[in-house]
C-alpha cells in the first residue's frame, strides 16, 4: 500500500486506515466505520482525524491537534481527496494486486 500523507499547517502527517483508527472513530461517534454516511462531511472528517491520529502514533510522530483544530485546518477538498485515495487503495477503485484468489484445499 502506498504511503498517504496529509499536510496540515505546513506539516506532513501519515494518514492510513488502521484498527486503532476504527476504534477511535467508534469512541468519538458511537458508530462503527461501516456505518459512515458517505455524504456526511462530519463522519468523513472525524474518520480522517482518527486515521491521522492513529498512523502518527504508530509511526512515532507527534500529532496533538484536537478534532476541532484538525477540522479548522482541513478543507472539504482535502477530505474528499483522501477518501478517493483510500477508495483506490482499498479495492473500490482497485489499485491493489489483482491476483486470483487461492482455492481452499478440501479436507479429507
């Protein structure tokens, strides 16, 4: 998977989907990521913040913006661009390997 970064206030931060980001989203919103409304900028912005927060933590990069400070620094275009990049990498727009799935071996 290609490294995705988002630049906020002149600083580049890693931004990727992680299990931690999904748990943070649940803590912030009370909703699972599978319940994200694709037309909701607040859901998108919150999940984007969760992804940056989690990826930064995993990579050892300081990221101390609150959700509201983050939202004040990110444009709707930034959020949409990130969503499109993730869609391409997750298989919806599929830039990942298109290998044929392996067949399961039958048990005797």
